[in-house]
C-alpha cells in the first residue's frame, strides 16, 4: 500500500509539474503573440490643441495627461478622442452647469507609464494654468509588471504637483485589461487581475493627493467586455465608441471639478 501511495503521489506530482510547465509555455506564447500584433499608432495629423463652444461663454482650460488614451490613439479625428468628447459635453453644458468655451490640450505620450508623468506635468503648467487636468494612466504600468504601489506613488506625486499649482485633477484609473481582445485567455485574465491591482493602488494614492478618482475598470469594464466595437482594429486601444464610454464615465467628476473652486 505504501508503495502504491508513493507511485500515485509521484504520478500526481509529475502531472502537476507538466501542467505548470505547459501553462507557463502557453502564457509565454501568448505574450509573444501579443507583442507581435500590429497596434494602432498616434495619428500624426491629430491636433493636440483646440477649442469648443461659444467664445462668449465662460472659459475652461482642460488638459489631458497620460498614455495613448490621452491623445486618442485608435481614432482619426480629435472629436472622437476622449478629450474631444469631454470638451463637447462641457461646452454644451446643461441647465445646471451652463455652456463653456473649452480650451482643450493634451500633453500625453503614447506608451507612457506613471514614471513619465513628471515631464508631462511640467509641460501642462507652461503658460496659462489649466483649470482641470484629466489623467489617464496605468495600463502600461500594469502590463510591464511595475509595482502597483510604486506606480501609484508616482501618480500621486504628479497629482499633488498639479493641485499645488491650483489645478483640479480627475484621474481615470487603469481600465479593465481583462476586456482587451488583443490578449488571448488565460493571459487576458492575468492582465485583468494586474489591472485591478493597479487601479486600487492608484485610487488610494490619488485620493490622498487631493484628486478625484474615476474607476474606469469598474464603471466601463462590463461594456468593453460585452461589445467588441468599443475597441479599435487592434483590440487594444479604444474606438470612438470606447472613448465615448470613457468620456461619459469621466464627465460627472470633470464637470464637478470645473464648477468647484481651488
């Protein structure tokens, strides 16, 4: 009986080891496949500055910081970007908020991580001070396996610098990476877990630094998972519809920041 148990134990251990090796090989293969995909690039003709709304309406300076989401990689027209769609919503206003003349700009850079925000903050504060800054960051921190606490601390520092300069700040935390169709299961599930960890750390750091938090994963992840049309052709960056979903999720916090004094 002891010999039988030993053989069974050895067979089970061998099976587990083979499964682990096979699983690791599958993940490695999926990582390589994801890296080999053709991804959308920044549109060279995409203007990073524009204005929307009646010139006679009260002005609102809105700046976006962060990664590819901040410059609208995945779409061809500024009006389709998250910044353009936010600016339109703010310019049109409501009976409670009124119309605004929105002066929109972006200092985001595709592929940025939280460690890159220092330079972007410096650029955002050149010239006329923005009224509201929207920061979209975290996906590349998570997918490059950066420490959530370290990345969140860097984000918190950027938020504090903006707040100290008198800028109201809204941060859209790491989106739902489990919705990315550029990544196959089970790597997609791993990415989703990493994204949630990043978003939680970000929310804590941003709140401590005086910024407002919009959990994009929590608020919009289900829509992105259900509708492939929210992503552009590369299955990674949002489409115009995806950016619209984000804009509407961000809008309540952004309009609140716009109507609130420093």
